C-alpha cells in the first residue's frame, strides 16, 4: 500500500499530496505554486516554472447572465458567503473548489489577446465566412448544436478546453453550463450549480500538449475500445414500417424478423439499427413506448 502524506499551507489551504516518491509530489519534478493575485475581484495565479496561468475571476450569481466576479479574503472566504480552496494535486494539476450560497458559479481565465482556445464542443464553428477550429468569438451552452450544417443533431462536447497559452482547464460537473470566448484572450464558464470543482492542467514541459490531454483523461474518463466482435457489419433500415415479410404485422416484428433471417442464413452482423419513426417526439425521435408500429420501442435499445 502506498502511504500518503498531506502538507498544508495557510494560504487557501493549499496542499500537496505526497506519494511514496519522497518529499515531492513526484520524483524531483518542480511543483506548481498557487498565489492570490487580487481579492476584489478574487483571482489566482498558478505558477509553473517560467509560465503562469491567470485565473482572473471566480464568477457567482443567481443566473448565468448575471454572474459576476466575486470578492473574497486572502484565505478564500467569499464576501457573499462560501469558500474557495486550491490544492496542488501533482506536478501537472491544481484542483480549485468553490462552494457558494449562489445558484450559479464559474470562473474566468485570462491570457494574451492572441491566445487560442480549443475544446468544449467538437463542432467547427462557422464565423466570419469561414469554419474555425478554435472558439474565438463563441458564446454557447454545453449542449448539442441541433441541425447546424454537418451536425445533423449529433456532436460530442465536454467541459474542458485547452489553450496555446500552455494549459488546459477541466470542470468536473454534470450540471448544464454556458461558455464564453467572445473576448480576445479570455475564457469563462458558468455552471447551473452552487458549487464547482475545476482543474487547471499544466504540461510536463513547455509545448507538451499531449501531456495535458493525458492528465485530462486521467481526471475524467477514457474512451474504451469496443470488443472485436463489434467491428462487423451493421444492418439498417430507414423505416421498418415498410416491406413486411409474410407473418409480420408491425415494425417491431419486422425488426426481429430481419434478425431471424440473418441468423438462419448465417449472415454475420454486429448490430441492427432502426432509424425512425419509433416515437412521437421531434421528427419521431424520443418518447419511447407503445407508439405506432412498435409495441415496446424501449426494449430495442441496448
């Protein structure tokens, strides 16, 4: 068993969890330090070697549109009620926790005006007559892009961004949030929650963005590769309410009838995909249940 030690400092309860490597969070690797840059608004500086991350504000309010920079004491006591704490986890990661009496909480980060911010949404935003990979000029919630060109209601998102200023930020929350990159060199997020934990992730060496992504994955989750059996063909129909075989009376029976034919004819398949319609929601999506041609559409989902 690895024995853990915990060293604390008076400033914000800053701590470094020490492992079996010895007297540092890792074996001889320089550790980040956290200092209070200002108290009104409350701001933090995370220093790592020659680089600095400026967490320029903690945002609190009773709506995401009214949330504003908060003031606090040097020890992290919010004037409006609540507490801010920072913990140095290891040579790459600083954890910041904010507990408030407000309904919305977030943070703002500031860098040079030519800094670029990437992440949050996978969608390449269309701005100034061109598609862009970075988020410059974008303010949007952490949700799907709907029927935007090329998206067709499908796109991934995550509460994480990375910047060429040399760091990443991961907000560990399942609450809805809004993100704003409209000001040059500035990124901010506000969550529909009274408390929030977010991590400032630093590179192992300047320009090592891969190490930022690796640290982010270790904090959140990695995509698991599916089993080899899943790489076979997928059979699909746009509408199982059509083209019934003998003995089939509705779409759900038709779905399973196709599976039976594949089995008896020894045709390998990894999955079946029923497009639509199978419900009463938007474009027939959603509202699983005994609707239309499906006796129990929810049972088809695995």
